């Protein structure tokens, strides 16, 4: 996990600036499926990164313990924390440095697939209270809903040897549902309005881009920029998105 932390630390700026937030509908669905009100809840956000979900949970009244293996990622998270309702731990999500039964929620936002599927869920159960819930969520561009987006993903698959995404037949959402005994799954559609440069920052934040040399990554991004400007000359993209949400009670 330390090596993984270094990988994401190397793209922390792009991650912080380019990754999208989650739509309000996801938080309503999370509370409904889990039976837990976010206001007053204690959440352990595992793989918190720069704090996209952490801050949103805090804004909705939760006390959040953010756990991540990347020191640079956590530094950016803490730089945006506005009160003492957020704590941060530099730690491995497979071995949470927390006592038993301290949390109402254990959340994995874009992160569970990096962990051991059995050990991580065992740890989540350990730190949860008896009526707590495990939550996994992934914000995904819905390539099937836009020809330009499908073409973008296809170019990445052709040009980036480390690419992992919807252009590959074997790609699928992480199987967190199979790791939990009781689960409710939901898909939440939304549209992201974003400038081309922020869209490309999001691209740079992915692990398959971090695996490239800076020169190769720069060239790939430059080619994508040319293609996107042909489709969106005004520089603003309408990106069809969908959130995959899985809740284990």
C-alpha cells in the first residue's frame, strides 16, 4: 500500500483539481439504503485521497476519519478542512488503526478495488457499530451515452498501454457487492459540465496515466486536447456520468 500511496502522491495536484464531486442524489441514496442519517454520524473514509467524499460528508454533518496511504494526498485534504470535524490517518485500508465499533459508516470512494477484497471488508466490519454500513461508490464517465466520449476512451485504450476503463471488454465495476452479505446497489445518472483542461487534469489523475513517464503522458494529453477541441471548440464539455453505489448493511 505504501507503493500505491506514492503512485497517487505523484498525481495529487491533478487529482485535487480534476476529479469530479458526487451529485447530491448519491447522498440521499446512501442514507436511504443504509438507514443512517449523515448528520451526526461517524464515518471512516478509506482511501480518502484529497478528500472529495470526506468534505462532502462533513458538509452534511458527519464526523469523518479520513484514511489514506498517501501523505501528499492527505496534506491536500487537511489544507481544505475547515474545522475539527475531520481527522486524517496515514494508514493502510487493510489494517485500520482504529478500535472496534467506532463508526456508523465505512466508505470507499473510488478506492476499494485497491484493497484486499476479504481483509478490507473484515476490517470495515470490525470498526463498525452493529447497525453500521459499508459503502462503496465510483464516479464513472458513461461512455455509452456519448459518441465523443466513447471515441475518447477508445483512443486511450489504443494509445496507453496501461489503460483500464470502459473501452476494454473485460472492464467492469469493482465487485464490492460480492464481498458483502447484504447489499443494495444503485446507479445514479448525472451530467458534469467541465472545461477541457479540468477534464484532462482528471485524466492525469488516473493510475494508468501515473504509470507513464512524464513525457509520454504529456504527449498523450496533448493529442487528447486536440481531439476534444475539435468536438468542443468553445472549450466546455458536457460529460454524461453515473455513480455506482453499493451499500452493505
